[in-house]
């Protein structure tokens, strides 16, 4: 375990179970901006229109003052999330239940709860896994519960590359596949509508020199949202849940292939990059 994390654990454990509530009016303009970003006709949404079930997490941004941002573009530690003393943070996976829809113009809330903080050591060094549980409610009903994991990592020595596990080869036994180009403008617009200022998604110099990546990193939220929207287009059933695991970074500007096939529960999807490496795995439940 990283010694700074070990020393901080007594204080970090006090955060477990802590909750905060974020309100959102689900305004028409916000919904139309999200729709345009996901290449859906913005004019198809009016006040009172149900929003696609899988879009719930593109609202309720954590809004903080510019002075409260850290050097990586995230809010400073302790503002919204526990002050884990490791400098780099990236999304790793999600487990989601979906029971209903947000509605344009109908106020809603997100309750964010710190579910777990777990230090780990592995081949890529010392890390700490933060699990957040997000509960979304509108009209007096819970419409989604989203548990997501974020990995905090140690700093990269100056001039060094970030450590990474050997990439796995993506399966090829899909029933269907779609090619998607993750453009710079798409990545930028998604970061704007979700209020995500993490510099690894747009600042190439910072990304290379401070975090040791080869290139700006595709926003993991956008990756998962894109796969989910594609999966929903390949069925006439209603999405009720999903799981996701991010296994390899995708660079902004990359062209990837989304694969999918039916399962007993619903659908399995995954992303292969241009070299055939597995980047993301997701499973979906439909009813």
C-alpha cells in the first residue's frame, strides 16, 4: 500500500457512507445539447418528453468554482470526493440498474454516496479504488442506481510512461459490429455537456508530461455512453441494467469497432481498437 494512502485511511474511512444531493431541473436546452452531442435530433425533445433511459448520467454535474479546480482539472480533493492522496484518477467500471426515465422539465435529484475506498497493489503499482453509489430520483420514484469505480494512481516520474498491463486481444465472434470515430469535437462536446474538465481529455502536453500517456485520452463516460446507445439501437426491448469494464485507454481521435452479440440475459458488447486490442467490455439487460 502507498504510505500516504495508509496514513490517510483513518480519515478516508470517515467518508464511507457520506451522502450529498445534486438537483437538476432537466431543462430543455440541456437535454437538446445532450441530444445533439449524441447525434440525436434536438428538436425531437419538448417539455414533458421522456429522455432515453440510458442518458440519466449526463445530467447532475458537480459544479464548483474555478478556484476549486485542481491541477488535473478535477475539483480539488475533499470538495466533492474523498481526499485520496494519489494524483491521477480515471474511471474503471460501472454496475447500473435502470427502472425509469428522466423527463424534460421535470426536476430530479442525484444522491451521491461514498460506498467504498479500497487500497490495492498490483503489477501497475499502488492504487486506490473509490466506489460511488449514485441514486437518481424524479417524480417521487427512483429511476436509476449507478455504482461506478474510479482508480487513483501514483504520479508518473518525469519523462516516464504510465504503467499498463499487457492488452488482451478482442474477441471476433460478434453477431454485429459498428465502426465509430471518436473525434476531438465529440470528446470536447461531451466534456462540455457533462461539465468534465479533466485535462487528460483535451490537453495533450499535460497528458504526456504529467500523466505519461501517449495522447489525449478518450473520455470513458463517452465510451460507455456510445456503446450503450449503439446496443439499444440493436434491440426493440427496454434497457434495465448494464455492467461495464474499461480495460485499455482509447486515444482521442481513434477509430474503434463496437462488437455485439446476444446473451441469455440480453447483450454483450465490446470495443476493439485499430490493433485488435480489447478496450471496453459491457453487458446489458433488456426486458
